[in-house]
């Protein structure tokens, strides 16, 4: 499992919502001109970005 919990992204309708900015590889993702947003609350686990503690094995 890459993440401690599923990341659920929400579609941003740029016709009625403000543009959240460029794809940042985390909370804002743009695919073929479609922007998706996920609001990470509080601290973000590095596991969401594929970083794992190898010493824990």
C-alpha cells in the first residue's frame, strides 16, 4: 500500500470555481486539462508521496 488511506480527489469545475493554480503533484493534479483537488488536513504523511522508513523493516 502506497498511502495510509485512499486519496480522494474532487473535480474542479473551472467555469464556476476559481482556478486553484498549477499542478503541484499532491493536492492539485491536472490531467489532460482537467484539474482535481484533495485537501490534506493537518500534517501530510510522506507515505502519500512514496517515502517509507526502510529502517523499520
